[in-house]
């Protein structure tokens, strides 16, 4: 079964290259936001004490 594609690419950058970049950056983005959430939880706990 083929993968459904709903990607809008209005640039001259090939879709393959965009997907490759996304695969490289997504783990770092997820790590960054998980660190922010962890910091927020730590700040909330320290304020309750």
C-alpha cells in the first residue's frame, strides 16, 4: 500500500531532501521540547514547596 502524501511543497527543494532534513531535525526538536516540559515541571514543584 502506497503512503498517502499531503505535503505542500512550493519550493524548488525536492520532497526527498525535505523529508531527509525532517528526519534529522525531529529527534532534536522533540528533545528540546521535552527538556522545556521537564523544566516547567521542576519549576512548578519548587514553587509548591
